[in-house]
C-alpha cells in the first residue's frame, strides 16, 4: 500500500522522497494543517492526485528570501495564499491594534505572518525565483481582487493582483481553476496566455481578445476619488457573480485593465466527495508539536 504522509515542507523532505525536482510550491500564511478545512491542503492534495509533486512553504520568513531559496525553485509555479483568514484581520483588531494571538500559527503565537501576506509572499517568490509563474488565491486574494476600500489604511487600494506582481488570481473556490492552471502549465502554455479560465483574474493592456462577453465598472482612479463610483463598481461586480449568467468584469487601473472572468462552475456531488475523501492526514504537521500545536484545528 502506498504510504500516506504530509506533503513535504523542506528540502530534506523532498530528498527523503527521492525527489530532485518538484512541480508546485504552495505558500501559505497559516501553519500547515493537512485538513480539508484549510485551502492549502485541498489544493495541494488535488494537485497531488493529478500526479504532480507538491511542496508546502508555511509561514516563511517574510524578511528575506532564505526559506524560498532553501526549499528550491519549483518546476512549474508558485501558488500563494495569505491563509484561511485575511492577514490584516489576523494581525489587527477592529480598533487597529496588534493582536497578541494567532490561532492559525503554532502555539497561537502572533507575528509569524506579514501584513498583506499574499503581496509580500508573491514579491519574495519573484525575488527568489525570477521569471516564474505566480498565482494568488484564497480569501485574501478573493476579497481584494478589485480596487477596494482598505480599513487599516483608510484608503482605496488597487487590485491585489496589481500590487503583488502575481500573474493570475484564482477567486472563490479554486478546485477547478487551480487544476486547470496546473494542467496548462504542464502542457507548456505560458501563464500570460491563460485568459479564458473561469474563476480567475488577469491583467492586460488590450481588451480586443477577451474570451467572454464583458461589462466595465468604474476604474481604480474613479473609485478612489468618488464614493458613488465605488458603490457603483461594487454593485456591478456583485451582479456578475452568478456562474450561469455572469459576464466578465473589467476595471481599469491606469494604463492596464484588470479582467475578472466569470465564476467557476461549482463542482457536483461526485467531485465534492472526491475532494474531501483525498488522503489528508487531518491534523497539523508534527513539526509544530513542540511549539504548542496549531489551535485552529480544535474547532474542526
């Protein structure tokens, strides 16, 4: 019987498996808990089931590229998530005070993830690996995919795809879109040509070759300076979230356009069962045992 184990989290883990290369690096702002209530575990196990070699880099040092360089460059792409909770919510209270605990970190110790983690990790991956495909996904990326009001800075910020420097953003549930991205990369399709994947956003300077009928919403510049434009943009974005009739949504940011493709088609019952029956260990990685465990698993 094939051994079931945690996904590798270090170069030593890769070598123990006899892997001298691997395909995808999943970077997360949470500790690594191999349970289907954690998005990183789901995407990792799905890609593994599709035959890919997957490694996890959980809560890397955000002050340098050392942890990225230590585990080595993946063959196809880096897939970044801020974690199960928006990093700003994890790090600050509603009164904008630093939190003293983080239940998604070992020993509930705060300070192990950076502010705006998806942006920081994406930039570190770019510094470490150069011209490699980078995807962002999860709650933080989904909530910030358009120009958005940011409570902590009391300002309107650009799409997280613009600020992160990532190549493509997967929003919502990523079981379909992330597998499709992985499949395309394996076939040698450049990531900047992946403009037709439902449930994703990308940046472009040319709207002449979009794959779906689209509607425009007020630009970042308009949203930043006018509350009515912000409200209108939000309404348009919400109106196109139906996976049957939803159109693509375009929002201009300076001289580039953010394009949100229509939402992914939800997985059916058979696919849903398959996702949650994958061989998860259903517990935190044992590397955290000496650190007090990961408290967030207790509620599941």
